[in-house]
C-alpha cells in the first residue's frame, strides 16, 4: 500500500551502531546480557498477540464439527470464511494506520474489537448471529501482520531474522498446546467452552500488548481508500459465494455463473482503482517489481493450502463413523491433539531453524525444500489416513514443510524490500495469503462436498472426499512451486543485515551492498 507522498516524520529512535535499539522508548543498554534480556521480554510479549490468530484458527476448526451438528447447518464453511473476509478488508487499513499512528496503538484497538466479536460468537443463540460474531472477531486478524512489522522496528537489524523466525516458528508450540487444551474443553464442556477459551485468550493478548513499546511513525496522515476496501471485500464475497454453491446448483447454472462473473468484474474494478488512487488500500504497484511480486504471490499460495489442509483432519478424525454415510474416525478431540504433538514440535523447530539457516543459505533454497516436504506430506496423507500411525507420520512431514514456509516467507520478504517498505510488504503478504486462503478453503469444501451425504441437516463425508481434498491441497502447493520458480536470487540474512546497517559483506562499516534487491545464492 502506498505511503503518503508528504514528508514522513523521521523515526523517533533509530537503531544505533552498537546494535542496540532505542526505537519507541527502548533505551540503549550497554551491558549485553541486560540487552538480551530486554529483547527476550519483548519477544515474549509479541509472540502471543502475533500467534493468537493461529490459536483461534485451531480452536475454531476443532469446534466446527460440534457447531455444525448443534445448529444443523450445511454452511459451516462460513464459520471460517466470515472471519477471513473481515480480516482481508481490515488488514490494509490496519497497516496504514499503524504507520501513521503507531503499531501498538492500532493493535490494541483491533484486539478490543476482536474481543467483542468473540463474545458475540460464544453467546450466539443461532448460526446467523454466530457468523456475525465471526465477522467482528475477524477485525483482530491484522494484529498478526502488525506484530511482524513491529519486530522490524523494535529489534536491531542483526537480530531481525532470528526474531522473525522465532515469532513465526512459535506457532509450533502453540499448535502443540492449544489442541490439547481446546480438546479437553470440547470433550468436557462442548463448543461453547472452547469459544470461552478464545475470549480469555484475547484478553491475555490485550494485556501483553500493553507491555510492548510504541513503534516509530513512518508515514504522515492521508486519506483512507474506503472504496477500495468495499470493492475488494465485495468482489471476494461474490466469488466465494459462487464457488460455495457450485455443487448444489451446478457449475454452469445462473446461480453460480452470475455472482462469479460479477465478483470477477468487481475485482477488476478494484485493480483499476488501486492503480490510480494516491493512497490505495493495496499498493499493486509494488507487484511491478519481479522479486517482490514472485515472493509475495509465490509464498501466499502454498501457505493458504497448508492452513486450509488442517481442516481435513478435523472432519476426518472428529466426525463419527456411520455406514454408507460417514467415514470419519470418531476420535475425541483430545486424542487428536495428542497425535498432533510430534507435528507441533517439528513445526516449532523448523521455524527457529530457518531463522539461523538463512544466515548462510539463500532463503529461496530453504523455501523450495519446504514446498517439497509439504507436497509430499499432503500426497501421502491422501492415501494413508486411516490409523494413528499414518496420521502422525504424515502430520510430521506436513508440519515440517509448513514450519519452513511460515518462517521462510518472512526471511524472503526482508531480503527483497527496504526497511521502510517492510510494513507495507507484510501487509500485502498477509492480504494475499488471506485472499488465497479464502478461495482455497471454499475449494476445499467443494471437494469435500463431492463425497458427502447430508443427514439431519449436517453434511458427513466419505473416504473419497478426504482423499480428493488432500490431493487438491497438494495441487495448490504445486501451483505455488511453479510461481516460486520465478523468484530471483535472494540475499542471505547476513547480507540483508549488512544492507540495513550500512556495513559491508564482512561487517565493515562504510561498505554498503551495491545491489539493494538481490544477491547471488549461497
């Protein structure tokens, strides 16, 4: 998104030459252990708000089977889609406002809005009200983007890669603990108990954000692109609505083709508008640069498939086994969570490992490895998902690939944009990922619906539906690989640090890198 052309206020506390950060109230600490302790406290304060979106996704996904059966709805897909669409519309505004007013202030407002949405959801008397609550709760979504941008502002350049990898990789620990807790809540107290946990989690996020110092303001105030937000949200909603009705009405019926064509036309109008306005909600001009375009698009597509694929196991494991109706495994939520422990540990380790590995190896090389592992895991899961050992084995493989992708995306973004563009690039990346996730999720539900049977108002799935869904997600990851092949050579993290600090490749002051976009792969 385009920052204001007016002179922006200079950052109030730039990084110092000794590597300490005075940004947003962080005083320089000459003693290295004390400085590291301060950085650790800051990192811990950012992890929970940054990863609560993932926690909420895990809890919400685990609760979906119970919610669908409680409200007797075949439209359970909108439980997640409503949240995602709200996040898509809110993210560009949040990033822009964070640059103008400070990211901490904006994150606190969004977290408070998310808390209201969580309360509406858990107290909903019917499914339409619950979907409304999910829309309001989706306003929390941009906090994850702002946390990553804040890391760049609050940590010294030489520590950014590791800090980003730790924040991104911490999803593995949360993916380990959250399913166990939410599983116990679902088994003992039902879906409302699990959603009350989300309410408490959002309260904790607000409290931890109060411990984070304010970030520098990097942009002057300007007009917000409300028409762009309306066109983007409306166009996506029409496309998602059309895809969701494809199986029931037929893909060539007017009820599908008309909203699909209308949504496509609205998105074209959105593109034209964004290229003309002074302060677009989504700065599509950034995509004219090949390194940025290929990194943002190539990383968004496979990540969307990874996130969406998590829903397959939820329906496979938690739905009951009903002859000729449902081929679910009928496991408890807690048991599924226990089986997910190895995958969670691997995901966390992969995230931290990437932060260290890319200091010596090109982020592109690491990214390709993650894509290969994720594709292999999804293909194996398509044909091996009928017992615990198969679930654990394929889960570890996909978790390893997914952990590499989540951390690797951030290191690639850092290597192709300047520090001043970091927030805008993170916002663009999150928005593209959410857009891809919205379309991928609806595609996933369409694949599941192809092998479903409706009983008492609830859709149950047969084994071929799960196989098709896993293969469909693997195909989307392969599509992301094709796009990623166009990514040019990228900097290693140590070269990016040299660029940002103005030091040479060997750390010699006064020898900045000549090429500010790319460098040779290691």
